[in-house]
């Protein structure tokens, strides 16, 4: 009889632990999940000249903001895309390939 109560006690403990995980797990996961906000917008594909002008305009605006006291922005660019980072974190990705201009904004 003592062995039976031991098994029953372990089984009850296992069910209680499972119930706690099922009930408390989502609450804990929701409170510790990082907020990731991404805005994705697509436009018609830009010509090479339009894309270079867009890059240049953004570069000038970022330089003005950096001079005005904002943390420094970094721009990495290639023929069909460019990325803007601030403090090592991505802020904006602009890709002009695959038939459309894709703008991905990270953050708030």
C-alpha cells in the first residue's frame, strides 16, 4: 500500500508541475519577450539614378541629425541596397532589387 501512495503522490506532483508550466509559462514568456517592431513598405523599383539620389538625400539628412546632437548614424551601401545603423543597431534597410524598392524600418 505504501508503494501505491508513493506512485500516486509522484503522479499528482507531476500533474501539478505540468499545470504550473501550462498556466504560468505563457505569462512568463510574454513578460520577458523582447519587443521587436518592424515596418515593411514596398514601392515600385527605382532607377539607378533615383536610388543614388535617395541614398544621397538620406546621407545628408543623417549628417545634419548627427551634427544636431543625435547619436551618430552609420550607412553601409552597395549597388542595390543600403543599411543605416545607429549605435550598432539597425535602423533602416532599403533594397532596390527584385523588381521593387523594399524599405524595412526597425524600432519604434
